[in-house]
C-alpha cells in the first residue's frame, strides 16, 4: 500500500496577482504528414489550435484515467485525455449525454516545445495569502469601507448595490474559473446565465448575460492580507471595484489604491454535509442546545453529550438544506409550517418545502429560515420557560442568532488522527506517517516518496482507501485503542500495523477533497442458491449452518453416508458507493465509485460421528452376534466458510471434503449433542435457512 503514488499531474501554483497555473506548450503532429496543431496546457485549461481556430477545454477530473488527466468541453461535446507525462498520444471521447464517453486514441504525437512544466506528481499546492477562493462555494462580499452590515447584491434587473446584509441569494456570489487566475462572478439569485460586468472607469458594474468572449466579465481576486482586491481584465490592474463614499454607497470601478472600499472580504458559509453540529443561540447561550425527542418534539435542553442534540445539514437544493437529527436518523427531518409554527421532526419528505431551510449568516452567527414560511419568520425560542423552539417574526433578537458548533463523529474517531506504520513482530517503524482528518481525508508521508492524499472509508471491518487520481485499496482491519491491525481481503496478515502517534500535533492537510454527496447503491439482488450437501464419508455427518447475520437463526443438519440434503442459502450481492468530492483550491470535482464486495453470510461447522463402541447380541444362537447398537460421538472435521455472492452457485457440495480441505478442526463452532437428538435427516425445520 505504501508504495502507491498519487499522480497529481497538474497542480496550481500561487503567484502575485492570484492563481497562476503552470503552463506548457506542445506541438501535435501526425507522423508522415504535414498536419500540425498547437496545444497550450494549464492546470485548469487545455487549448488546441488548428489552422488558426482555437478549441478550449476545461479541467474535468471525473474522466481521468491512469496516466491521463482529462479536459472537457460541453460546447464541442468532447473529452480530451492528455498524457500526464507530456508525450505520446492523447485519447478523444465524445459526450453523448448517455453514459460514459467512449475514448479512441488520437493519431497525433505530442511533443513539448516550451513553457513551464508542472510540479512533479505528489506536489500539494500551498495555501494562497488570505485564504483560498473555493469555486464550489458561495460567498458574501463586504468591504472595509462599509463593514459587514452591507453586502454586494444584485436586484432582479441586474443593478448592483451595497444593500443591508440580509437575503442570502441576492447577496451570494460564486466564482467560476474562466482561465488562468480569472473568474466570472455569478449572483446566486440570478443564476449562471448572468455575470458581473464592468463598464468604463467610474461606472457601476452590472449583471449582464454571460458572454464567454467578454473581458469585461473576467475578474481577478488579488489577495491583500485577509481580503482581496477585485480587478477587471477589460480595465486592467489600474482599476479596482470600490464603493462610493456617499450614500447609497454605490459600487463602481475606481483607480486602484489602498482605499478600504477596495478591500473585499469573502465570507463563506461553512456547512459541511458530513459533519455534526450543536445548535445554540445568543439568548440562552451555550448552556442549552436544540434537541429532539423520540416523539418528534423539539426543545432547548441543558447541553449534554447526547445524540439528540446533534444535527446534520443535508444539501437539498441551491442554498437550501434538510436538517436531520443524529438520534432519529435521516428518515426524519426538521419541519415547520403555517399550520404548526413549532419546529417538529417529521418523516422525511423530499417534496415538502416545510422541511427546507436556509442558513443566513449574521456575522459569526446564523439565522435559520424555513422555506414554507419565508424570510419573514426565523427559528427562535420562547422567551418564557421552558424556552421551547418556535418560528417567530424575523427581528434582531438574540434568540434568532444561532451558533453552529461542529463536533467530532465518534464513529469515525477510531481512525481520525495521526498514525505511524510499524512492522509486526519487531515493532520497528516503517517510516510512514498517516494523518486522517475529521472529513476522512488523509495524507501519507513517507521519506523518499511523494506524499499521497485521498479519502478513507470504514465500512464494517473494511478500510477502503481512495487515492486522489483513481486508485483504491481495501483491507480488513481490527481496531483496538490506538492501534489498527491490517489483513488482506482474503484474511492474510499484511505484516504491518498502525499505532497512534503521541507528542506530535495533528497538522491539518491543506487543499484535500471535501465530500459533497454520498450514495450507497445495492447491486441487483441475487436469487438464493440451492446447495445439495453430499456426504461421501463412511460416517454420518452433522452440519451446523451458521447464519452470520444472526447466529440464533442457524440450522442443524444430519446427513447419513452417501446421502445428500438440500439447503437454500441467501446470497449478498454487494453494493457500490458513489461519492462526489471537490478540492477547494482547484475547483476540481471527482466522482468516485467504490465496489463493496458481497458479505459472507454463512459458515458450516462439520462434525463426523466417530464410532466409540459397538454392541452385539451374543446372548443366544439366534442373536448370531448381530449389532444391536452403535455408540458414537461428534468429532470435528472443519469449518467451511460459504463463498459469498455469485461465488456460491446451485449444485452439489461434497461437504466432508470441503471441510477437510480447510484443515481447521479447532475452528468449528461448539455444539451440544443433546440439542441434536431430535434433528432428522432433513435438518432443523424451525430454521429460517431454507
């Protein structure tokens, strides 16, 4: 595992003036012909010029393949897979709108002719001054002149202004990467069909129809300490977005300076769909938290370590969330309506706007607004004891200012933190350090090798590593306090284990993928298999078919010599986990699909009835030495694990030979012979194992 390399073939570099990509130039030529094209490659774009016509493609990680990085164009309906080594041939795919594109190799050979090569594989981009601009998030734009009380906004007609901070859509902006270091600024309320457009010096920017060829819609965000200066490509670096010093403080393009009106703060709404939050408000302070009862009623209860006081925010649409409670699970969502202004947990209904909430920032706190009630009502709590939660008319009230405190997920706590890899037996360090964050992103650091980053999942006893770049590893693990022991999926020890490190602080990993969505899709179910358990041995066999899902629901079968007994066994089909991850610094989105193997559902403990004594009738001549009774006792043969999924097929199984081959007589499950006295040759009829 520790020799895997993460191929981050093209990364972002940070330079003065914003985000600047490493840039390379190439010649594309068909061998033996005069056909020539030129290509220019950056971290975010690929431009191919043929006979003076340029075709632009944007970075699209979901089509990456081993040895290739992908760029796509919805306009051209094409995907280009570019060889990460910068030579050879590219692959060309067609976007049909139905399923994955089919790729074919290009005839053109690639030759690098100039430019700055990208950093080597494994290089992780540094954080830019003032913090990253995450193209996957919405921001509120305020400046040093007017402070957080007024935000850049747009009305439905596209007229911009510095309005009192309030409505989250009109005051929310997204930065869409348009080229090296440039962005289009999109207003959430108007959508991506409109972009912020600069006019002449001294004019007020307006929202106009998006024009991919217009420099007036391209903006640079230049870090200035913790803030940014916004300049426009049409006017150049000599002009920056500012606000008029006189009311109504209209935004306009002014000569670049150190004026506070040109110092813009981008406030991001930090709601993570995989995190758990405690909700407290400014009226009751941290001593009371929003909680939910099993009945669905909500309350402001004394703060405690309770799942009923932990909440998750599930993205349901543009800027809207469903709010679920950890104790009740995702089958119930927080709801409010005109019929019942008291917020209550209701069965989740994805079609109901009574369960949709907007999270509006109020400085360092947030306001919670329900879609069915509109912005005129906010989540508050009754001013009189017991301070029950209630939807109240929106006002500047402390009960409507909520703090969302992110808390660790204990189900992940077993693997979150810093680890080092040690050799089994010698306990000597192998030199690898593993850092796993709360969002289950990880970095593996090993001397002499590039760092590897990605995400990890703990599914039952399986630890699944998804390396950024497309490769995965799966292991069976045993978690004990401060230690993780590894086996291969077939149960063979790997020879190393992890030990939690002490004395070294956990360092957050910059620019790692963040989970956007996760879906577990079961594979099509498999029909049960009918298996004839055949006894080819000379002694009777006793077979205990153990249902690993519920050992109490197991089956006992007696099989005489040369006899077969049918059992019907369920088969697990496995599943596929589909996750969408985004990398904040680059804006790269990746869809990862991980196959979860079918689970082992049964094992069979096989015993033979060994003869202890034989009773013969020798009392009379008539008896003739006939055998009257044979006394035997069960003797273990072996434990046979029933193959999972489609490895288990209808047919005949020589159960004696199968158990014997396992060579594990001591592994059988213990049985009480007295409980087998009433078991007939067709098995235990009370068993659900058919």
